[in-house]
């Protein structure tokens, strides 16, 4: 079964790489892509493959600093952090919002450092990709040595200047942005719906070097 996505619009990597015709159109048998759309989708896959390699390198290092470098370079943290506030997204402004964005990046780096052993693989295989909103969802599998089963990792990416940014990652059957939203909005609700309550929560996590759990 192909999960929840609309697979009628999927192109496997093999279909995409073999489907270019002399007219500059990619014909896959399940859809039709213009030459520019095809090139953009391939670029998104290449970006994910390279970012996956950097994720493995950060995991091998294991430190929060290594993951923070990865986040700053390739993750749209403003987008993810704003989503994390859920219905409270408009309640933080000015200096509070600025501090919140910085604290979320630290929170994410700490979380990924805590789980770094789960990302120490030997590479990512691109399975397929599809257009989604303003960008793409790229499905991959993470490969490991020693007979360990591969891990399914899906990436939501959107164009950002001349490259892409990751706006969400699906891992261990969870979307990371949804985990953040559930964690943060629960904390806010437990404090009477006061969005500013997320700041001491995140400060405490930053000071202790902790993040969230999956």
C-alpha cells in the first residue's frame, strides 16, 4: 500500500530518469511533466540526497552544534517553528517571537543530537517524489550496515532562492512539525492558553540540553 499520498501523481526515480523524450517532456505513463517541472523535481531529489548525506555526517559527529549547522543550512526553521505554535501562531510578536525562533532551533538540534544514533547510516536511496503545494515530497529509505532494516524517511521541500529548504521530515511514522506542534501547544494550553509560556519551557530545555521524544 502506498500510504496516504495521492500516488496517481507520483513518479519513481527510474520513471523520471528514463521518461525524457526528444520534445523535452517527461512521459511516465502515469503523468506528464514539462521540462522545467521535471528539472525542478530532479533538483529537489538531488537536494534531499545531499542533505541526507549531511544528516548522516552530523549524526556521526553526534553533537547539537553539528545538527544546528545542518538546520541553519537546510531547514526552514521559521516555517517549522511558526507551525509549531498551532492556533497560537499570531500570539507571539516582537522580541518574544525572535527569542522563540532561536530557542526552537536549539530545541531541534538537541532533539536530533539525542537521537543521533538512529541517523548513522550509509546513505539514502530516493524512491519517488511528487509535487506538493509549492514544492515536493521526496520519499527515501535510509540504508544501514550490518543487516539493519532500512528506515523510511520522507522530506517535504520547497524552493528557496536557487536551492531548496526542508519544511518537514517524516520519520518513525511521525511528521516532525506535527510533533513540535503537539508538544508546544500542549504546554501553552497547560498554562491557560498563554503563548508566552512556551518561552520558559524552551529556555529550560536549552539549558538542560534536552529536546522532545518520539
